[in-house]
C-alpha cells in the first residue's frame, strides 16, 4: 500500500456488550487509526463505528491479540475492498472467526464475520 491511501470502514457490531464492541475496535486501531467514536455503555444492542482515515506507511502494522470477548459478536464490515480485506485479516489474526456472507460492488464491499470468545 502506498503512503496516503484513504481507508474508510464502517463496522456494525451486534450480539455483545459495549466492552465487546470496544475490544473489536481497539484491535483495528493499529491498522485504521482512531474511530469517529468508541461504543459507550448505553445499553445499545447494535454498535456502529466508522474509521475514516488517510493511512500512512506500508500498512504492515501488527494488531494486538484480541481481548477476550464475553460472547459471540457478529461484525459487518463495509468499505473499500482494501479496507474490508485488511479488517478481515486483522480480526482473523486476533479472534476465532467464522466467515459469513459477503457482497461486492464496484467501489464497496460488505462482509459479515462472527467472532467467538
């Protein structure tokens, strides 16, 4: 990846707590930078987080091992093909992942993952 590549990624997380959602977000931060906001403890059942960054460097930042999840979490990744691929690879390296469905368009992809505790 070249320096200055724009990576936009939206995550939708269901099935877990705010702490589970934050664990997933923190796993992606070394690759995507800080998200727009972190999931709060507001009792929500769906958490949505957006990363919209101009990534710098070669994209080989190593993600930390995933923090323990309290339960299975379903994550839907939406964004550019490169962003979705990198998020999938990062989460697969940090968590036990079951691949779900995927949809591809010209400019955007969507992929569903189930992360296991």
